[in-house]
């Protein structure tokens, strides 16, 4: 994974060094552009006899209001399975999770008309995640979030761009299934490269 990140970073660095403000051909973005976006994440880990799997896909739509500013919206779908000691007494249970989320926000691009661009955005999100615990039942958590993501984008053709993003600042509030449960409020500030998301953009 580290090798992939370094390779992509090298491609972006090369693109940035050669990028020009002047738009070449029809690559890059401009005012009035409409685009489709999508991110995909899959992870798998194993510790002894315990395995953890997770899968997330998030298709989205964006529109450039000005030369540099775009509005975006996306839908996310996730599922996963892991083994946890929920009761804290050494007994492990299989936990299956699934859910959906919606996300809306704005994004500001630097050098949007070139092959390479950098962006910073702000968005709000809502997610509903259902967790089924083998032998203990199920619960549904509602999660509200605020995120300030940083992104890198590189056009590999007139229509397609590779994109990466990670959160510089994030806040979330999880009701942990409700029914009297205490909420979990989380603040996160930093750039954790282990949580980089890769995706594609298709300009319509």
C-alpha cells in the first residue's frame, strides 16, 4: 500500500511541475462543468483466527459554479464484518455492519484548468449504520459529521481524472444506537496517510 501511495504521489508531483494555468485541449475543469465522481475502499485484515473485512463505495455528482468553486453531493454504501469482545469478558462475537450515508458540500480548486489540481473543501454528512451481533441482536446508529478534506486530482485523459482525498479536520457525533446510550463525539485533526481515499472523476 505504501508503495502505491508513493507511486501516485510521484505522478502528481510530475504533473504539478509541468502543469500550466492555461488549459490544454479539453483537460481540466472550467465554469459550468458537470462531473461524476466515485470512491471505492476495501480492507481486509486477520489476527490469529479473527478476520475483519470492510467495503465502501460512494458515487457522487459535482458542478462548477465558478472557475474555481464546485458544489458536490454523494451517496455512500458500506458493509463489513469483524469479531469483537463487546461485553468485555473475553467472549468474542461476530459483528456484521451495513448502512448508507449522504454527503454535501463545496470544494475550491487551484489550477482547475490544468491536468493537475489541488483542492480543499468542506462538507456535512449523515449516515445510518446497522450492526448485527451474533447472539445479541442488532442496533442502528445515526452519525452526523463535518469534514474538511484535502484532495489531489490528475487528468489522465480529456474526460477521466484520478483523485485522492484525506481529511485535514473532521468532527462526528454518533448516537450509538440511541435508546438512552451516550453519544460519542469525535474530533480529528491531522493528515493520516493510511486513510487516503482513491477515486475517479468523469467529466460530462
